[in-house]
């Protein structure tokens, strides 16, 4: 079967043109052809659809060289064969150099078929090579784009020297150096010294072929001296049977992940210490209840002995200090839930600043800035007072031995998307921001990561408990707020506290009348597994005019109520008891007599939810240690309310009524 062939014949002699076509047909081609003999006709017929151009060398109006030149000018890859009656060797060589596929003499046309076949094969090969080169260029372009635009850092380095061969832009950003700077550096020169030994061991194993790749975490030192935590996956490049020439490293910035891990570790530490604190607080508050309660009873009995009254007052003061310490432990352990009310921070901060001014030497300058439009917050004023006192005292200690300035500012702050992105613990919205800044000795990064840990302190033994900032952290968490800190050695420290705004009028405290109402013989059942506590409460309520029976086991108390449901006007029970807790006891009592009021006592209330308290029929919650005033007022109020369902919480330690 003949091969179709589109041919343009450049020949001024029609007869010779026909001879060329006959020779093509004899060689197995089926030509579709046109003959031209001028430049104009040639240009008109010249196009990329042609398979072949056969041209005479010399014509009256045209020439073969000119035809070849025009073909090349148009950038066409059509094979061009020169045919002439007489052509010298020099002319033939010149034609080949200009791009002719071949040249023939007119008296030797028998070679035309093979010449055309070879020219067409070369054309196909050239086209395939061009396609392969285009594909290679495209692949290289895609690889370069992938390399340069990758979301991770990529670096290639020589095995022998460790010098960087090429790095992408992301690697430059992570390492903190420009591309030109890294071209003159090695991996070792940007790696933290403490990590060099591990990196060298990894390189040795890769070169030996022991491992194919390895992922490790290390730190790079940037040009500005800062450090960045990175995860590096490194592998070696080599040809089969040869030693590796290059290392390829894929690097990710894990600074944010490491920061979140530190926060998680901190949270876990706080959770662990909080769990421990809760257990300690329950037992310790029982002890304090006995100490304070019996002391108050003794003061009531010995009113006429001033000397004894003074000694007992000292015991109560010591009990108060112990109670405050328990509250601090519960605060940083997030086990206590102080009553928060809508308040303005302005008077609280102003009061603390007055106290700090009296406490801190005058060589420390005070500077305050309070904005009147600072939003109200839902907070415990006492705890805010404690936070600011702790921070102010810490600032003073940081400035001891030098003159300095303590600056406290309070104002409205709106957290936008950019701020929330930078500090993820914040939520978009309005805050009251309290800032405490000092010009003291400052802290390095290592200390900053630990300042909120319970019992961590940089002070000498005996000069600090390490609870101050842990308490601050716990209080801010309890308030749904955020505390941040910024500090550098010898540049001072700045704490920022963010309290969520609360759109409500501020709370006006009620006046404490300071008297304990007396009972009228109402019968109260006291349930507590601590015999000392049960006896104390029995004696206290008896002095206040109540008839009291006690039970040291919840099952015993339940049996007493079941035996005579109408016998008691009120049940006063502890929460944590073996065999049955107070919530369950209250629930079972409610099934026997739904209207019987129950008051609960507890050393800590972390696990007590309001819904659970209501469901159990509990009317009032007393937090240990319990004073006579708190106990008497609670019992009187619940009995007065009768079948009401209001829940109150009391936690105070006061003098005798």
C-alpha cells in the first residue's frame, strides 16, 4: 500500500518535475503535489502540513538556497531535499549546513526514495526528541514549583561538607536566613549546639546505609539569635552501587506544637495538683472545723475571762490563716468555686494600689492609668484583690536593690481576629484588661515556661512558697479569663489579665447584721462520719436552742428517718462519707419525706453540680471550716423558708455571735 505524501516541488521545468514524481511513486509513495517556480508561489504554498519539499538548485526566478532560507525563516520542520543537474561538493556541504536533509543529482534519482524515507524518519525522530525535551522542561518546571512553593522547608546538602546546595523559600523562612546566606552555610552552622551530636549520628547511619531516612526534633539558631523548634526528616541520595552524595531534608516548624505541648503539660500538672489538693482540703477542713468550732464554743462559754478570750482569739486567727492557705491550694487546683458577682474592677484595683503603696518602698515609682469605660466583669472581688496583690508583690521583689517603676493600667480591650490568632486562649469579644508592668530583672524563656507551676520559685529557701503565680493562674481560669506574660532578662516583666466583659449592673453587698438567730427546740439530725465534727455541731446547735440527734453512718441516719419521718425538722449531713455520700443520702431521704429540708456540708465542692444538689433536695450548702455564725444562720434560714427550694452557699470564719 502506497504511503501518502504531501510534496511541494520547486522546479521551473515541468518535465523534470514529473520525473521526480514518477520516481516517488516507484519508491512506494502516493504524492499529493504542487509545482512552483517563483518565490511568491512558493510562499503561498509553503505551510506546516507539507511532508516534503523537493527543490531544484538553480532557476531563472528562484533558487534552492533561497527556498531553504524561507523555510527556516518560517520555523517549519518540513524536510528539504535539494536536487540539481550539477552541484559541486562545496555547494552540497553548504546546503546541508543550512538545514537541507539531503541533496541529489538529477541523473541519479534512483536514490530519491531512500533519501525521502530517511528524511521522514529523521523528522519523526526530531519530533519525538522535541516532545521529550518539552516534557522534560515541563517536568522540571513542575518540580521547581513544587520545591519552591512547598509548605514545608526542603534543603539539599553535600554529604562530604554539609554545605547547602539548594534550599527552598520556606526553609529560608524557618531557618531565619536568606538564600544567599544559606548558600555559604552548613546544617551544623544553623543547628543548636546541643543537637549536633544527634544530627551527626543520624548522618553517619544514613551514609553507612543502616537507615534510609530518619525523623528527629531539634532547634535551629536564626540570624537574630532566636531559636525555632523543627521536625527534620532527612534521607540520603545515591545511585545504585555508589556512596551517597547528598542529603535531602524536609523541615517543619513545630514551634506552635511545642508551645501547645507545654501548655498541655502545664494543664496536666495543674490537674494533678488539683486532684491532690481536693483530697487534702477535705480532710484538712474537717480538722479546721473542729479547731475553730470548739474554740468558738469555748469563747461563748468563757465570756467572762478576758485573758482566755485573748488566747482563744489567737487560735481563731491561726485557723483563719490555715483556712486561707487551703483556699489558695484549691484556687490553683481549680477545686473551689467562689461566688462571683457583677463588679467594677476600678474600686478593687484602686484599693489594692493604696495597699501596695503603703507596703512597697518609695524608691519604686507608681504609675496608674484607669479608663472610666472599663466594662464590668463577673468576678470575685476578693480573688481579684489577691491576684493584683500577688503580681504587685512579685514586681516589687523583681525590682529590689534598684530604683524602678510599677505601672498598673485598666481599660477596655476588644480582641479581634488577629489577636485571637496570636493568643488562642482568647475568644473574640470585649474584655476588661488589667496590666501590671515592672522594670525589674525580668526572666528568661526557661523560667517563663515554669512560672505558673505550683511550688516553683526562683527565690532562696524560706523566702517564697511558689504558690503566688499558680494562684493567679488558677483564679483567672476560674473566671474564664486569660493571663499572659512577656519578659526578657534585665528588661522587666509585663502581665496582662483579660476578664470577659459582663453586661450587667454591679453588685451592691448586703450589710452583715452580725447576729446569730436562736432556735426554738426544732429537732435536727446531724450526719457526719467524723465523731469530733458530729459532737461539735451537736453542742453548737444545742447552745443555739435546737434539739440535736447525731449519726456517724449514713445508713444509720436513713434508718432513723425511715423509722419516724416526721421526727426531724431538718437534716444536716456531710458530703464525703464511707458507704454513701451526702447527695445519695439526701436523695433517699427525699423519697421517704420530700418536704424534709437537707443542708449539706463539704470540705470542697468541685464535684457538686447545682442540678445534682437540687435533684437531691438540698436547700443549703455549707463549706468547711464552718463558723458558728454561718451554721446558725444557715439552719435558721432553711427552717424559716420551710418548703422553699432556694440553694445558698456559706463559707466564713468569724468571731462568736
